[in-house]
C-alpha cells in the first residue's frame, strides 16, 4: 500500500502555513510467518481515485524497474 504524506509548517506568530515536504510511504502486508502477502485490491470509482491509482502504479513500476538495474 502506498500512502501520500504532505507536511506543512505554521509560523506561530503569524499563523501563516506553508508546504515543507511531500513523500510517498510504501507498506507491505505480512503473513503470520513475516512474509509478504496479498491483500484485497482497492476499489477505485471516481476520476480522482482512478488518476491517483494510475500514478501509484506508475511509481511502483519505476521502483521495481530500478531494483532490476
């Protein structure tokens, strides 16, 4: 599973917030023996969900390709 994280900071004197960092974190489900296991797939319905899912698949493909190089 891939989770997108956005970090914003706030100036406590002015209340102004600003973006400081973004990242994607990848989590792997493990079975009772500590081995990776499959989980049910996502149900993507809206156009935004479909776009984000396609981008995640593309990032995964790039990560896997880099591991093979």
